[in-house]
């Protein structure tokens, strides 16, 4: 998909970023739609990859526990000099 977007920008790039007519605006919208589709497909790919890794892990690992605890930060107390 990125190859198609690159081809489109190579041929219509000047029109996309400086659209002055209706035809140029439609071409710019076409590029924006292609770009949005590309990003959406990338996100779907990441989700599928995470699903595949989790599915693979489930065949080898029986149980996974994740525990998050709140820890009180230890801040050193500052001692101010006494007034004389």
C-alpha cells in the first residue's frame, strides 16, 4: 500500500499540497484516503501479530499472572539548618 501512495505522491504531489481547484482537491482527498487506509492496515497487522504471539504462547504456557502494586515512593527528608 505504501508503494501505491508513493507513486501517487510522485505523480500528483505538487497538486496534493497546493490544491487550488476542485479536481486537485479531489486528488488530495484521494491521497488522504489512501494514507488513512495504509495506516489502518498497519494497525491491523500489529493486532494480528500480537494475537499470533499470544496464541503461540498459550500452547506452551498454562498461566500468566500480571500484578501491579502501588508503591509509596521513598523521598529522603531534607533537614533545614536551624536558625541562629
